[in-house]
């Protein structure tokens, strides 16, 4: 019996010294497994005399049950300690503000916002949105728009040309969205009141120019439109976009192959070292080009310039975004900087109208 008490003491000490469930399982197997010490003693009971079997068998079963209970308690202690450590590690203070989700962190890019804003303004004035392909032919991008052969804009240093197709026709990435106007005039009879927003491409890159940029061009074509109508449309646009009903604009003579007469539109502004403020001051800044549709353009679209006349304009969306929201460098538009977008972007659920940059 003294031998069993010594055995119980050793096993109980081993159970208490186990550092984790793995070590505890090793102790259990060594004691109660198929080849364990207690199991071996229990297997020897049938070989004992009846008197010894009655006395020692009962004590062995009692010892086995006691050790089994100790192992179960020790295992439960390990599980409880593990759960306490995990709870401490994964503790969440429910009184803290919740983390911002995708709808809070996500921002609408300023170019997308301004494109929507400008489009909405012209749609309110009765214009229809028409879109076209980014890849065009020289006819739709240049020839139909009265660009003569040899014009600098046709050269490789200004235009992204693609490899000629099997028929030898050379395609290109459109340098403006004016081809959309040509496609529309060739397929739909006047009257037309359309705007053509989209991406355009030119070989140019600096602080105020990028190889890919965004434009919105407009066209009005009927039998009676004139410069007075054009000045009113563009004047109303500037008032709404720059949120200043008293904004001053001026029209300067200019030249574009596809309009005659051609003009550029300036808005009043003030310059400082940090920013340009539009709609106030006595300085001037050019924002778009416009003019009456050239008769040759109408003829190229099988329209009679003696019967129809119209006006067109084009504006850079990226430039408008820079002016309205005070962005100093156009290249930052395409750098995918999450901090820049967090500062200049717009909340995706902001439906309160186009009244300025989202304040954060």
C-alpha cells in the first residue's frame, strides 16, 4: 500500500507540474493509457488471490478514479486560462466609437464629382448626354473637324497613333471629344442639343497637363441659334458651377479649325501665392473655348450650312476641378494617393447638391 501511496504522490506531482495540455496528455497516457502504470496494475488483479484481489482491486480503482478526476480538473484549468488570455487579447471596448467602414472611408474622386456636376448643369439646361469611343479614325478626329493635312495636331508628338489595320487605316486615341459631335451630326438630323463628356489623350505631361485627361464638349445645331444663345448658355453655366450669380465673364477672339468665329471664355479671378479664387477680383483666367460651328464641318457631315447653323464649346474637367477646389498640381489626380483623396474627395452618399468639397 505504501508503494501505491508513493505512486499516487509522484503522479499527482506530475499532473500539477504539467505546463500545458500537451504535457498533461503525456502524463495521462503514461499513467492511464494502454501501457500506463495504473493500467498495468489493474491488468494484474485477476492473478491475485481472492482476498488480495478484493482489497487491492478496490484501492486501485479508487486511485484510478482520483487521478482521472485530477487530470480532468487540471485540463479544465488550462482551458479556462487559455480563454482568459484570448479574451484579454481580443478585448473590445464597446464604449469607443466604431471604426469607419467602406462607406465612410471611400471617397468620390474630384474628377468624377466635377464631371457629374457639369453634366447635371447642362442637362438642367435641356442638353442630352452622348458618348463615344476612345479610339477614333483620323477622319472623325481631324478631317471632319476641318483640320487640314499637315496640321501640327496630326503629328506623332501630339497624338497617340495606333498601328494601321489590315486596310492601312491608322487609328488613334481621340485628342478631344469632338468626334462624338461628328458621329451625331452624321446619324441624327437637327435640331441637336448635346454634350459629350469623356476621356481624351495627348502627348503632354507637366503640372497642368497629363497624357490622359477629361473633357466635356457641347453642341447646339438648328436653323436659328446664334452667338447670343451661346453667350447665355455659357454664362449660366459659369454662374451655377462657380456658385456666383454675379460672376463676370468675357469672350476673346481666338482660332479653332472647327469654329468660325472662335472665342475663348475668361472668368474674373484673383491670384495669390497659395491659390486662385474664381469669381472675384479684376484679373482674368481662360476656362474654355467656343464658337460657331464652321461651315466646312457641316458640309463634312452632309448638312447644308445655308440651312443650319450652331455653336459648340469644349472645357477641361480636370482644369475646372483644379480651379473650383484649389488643387495646385494636376498630376496628383492620377497618383492614387489615399491621403490626397481623403482630403479632396467627396462622401459617396453626399446628395445635398453640388455645393462644395466635403468637409472632414
